[in-house]
């Protein structure tokens, strides 16, 4: 517990100033997190980061995370690049004599999308205003806290035991209830430009998908037989273990609110 607490404090000391500053430093930090997250995901599937598929995947992350403000050419470049990388990865299945399979190629492409889009919206959301990124973080944290408390006090019915044996339906609902406190308080100080009822509805959806993101990461780990996605954060696991909910919440928040 001491190691876990110390790691959390150090992580906050590093991450919070970067988040508050935003801009280029947050974008570079988001790239760093994405590359680490990609490495963790590839390692689960026994694909080395410093390999042809790994390097192509890293290049995909580099491209898919290009900032939208760079211009209209970005979307076209991203699409053409991903098409090219798809053909290269499929061609490599032949060159590797199927040691690198079609399923591995699909895994790399989905890893690019999952990790790249999730961390791209970390700095993209912050660029729209500190209140949006704060809303996302507080929804996730309050959901996790509520799910833990309600699960411990009232949890009797398993939510998805095959994927995550400790999660309960009561905890799932409790997490959503606690998350609703966040917009009610934030709307006193911040104008999100929508009605309170619509913001509460968005919060419910974000809280649900935040918990789903956690289950998705748990599903990955259970499928590949690993306890944590990585070891970079002692007591917490890897980058994906800490950001799994945000990788669902941040893109959806941009769709619903920005």
C-alpha cells in the first residue's frame, strides 16, 4: 500500500503540472504515454516493440495522433497512411512465413486505433479548455471511488465474473450515482453551454463507458494471461492499467460535449 500511495503521489506531481500547462508539452507527454501503452499491448501478444510490426505500429501511433489544428490535410494523410500500413503488415505475414499471422496484423492495427485515439484526445480535450479535461478526470475518479465503496458495502451480484470477478452490479450503479455529483458541482463555476439535464445524461453515459473501458482492459489481460499491462508504475501496473477508462471517456466526451 505504501508503494502504491508513493507512486500515485509522484505521478500526480509529474502529471498535474503538465496537464495544467497543456499545449506542446502535454502533446509530447501524450505521445510518450501512447508509445509506452502500445509497447505494453504488443508485449501482451508477444510482439516485440523493436520489430518490423512494432515499428510500423509505433509509426501508426505517430501519425494517428497528429493534432487536428495542423490542417485539413491531416485526415487524408492519416487515412492513406493506415491503408499503406495495413498492406505492409499483411505482406509481412507472408515474409515471416506466417509466424506473424493475419490475427497479429489485425491486432497491431486495432492497437494503433485503441491507444492512438485514446491518448490523442488527452491533449485535444485539454486544448478545448481545462474544464473539459477536469470534467473527464473527475467523472472517472468519482466513478471508480463510488464503484469501490458501493461494491464493498452492498455488492452481491457479479457484473461480469468471467472478465473481472470483483466487480458487482451494485458497484457499477454506485459508480454512476457518484459521478453525477461532479457536473452538479462544476456547473456552479463553469458554463458548459448545455442544460443541466443533458450534462447529467452525458455524465451517465461517460461513467458507464469508463467502467466498460476498465472491463475491456481486464479482458485483454485475462485473454493474454497477465496480471498487469506493465510494471512502469509500481503498485499500479502499467500505463494502460491507469488510463483504460480515460481511453473510452475522452473520445466520447469530445463527441458529446465539444
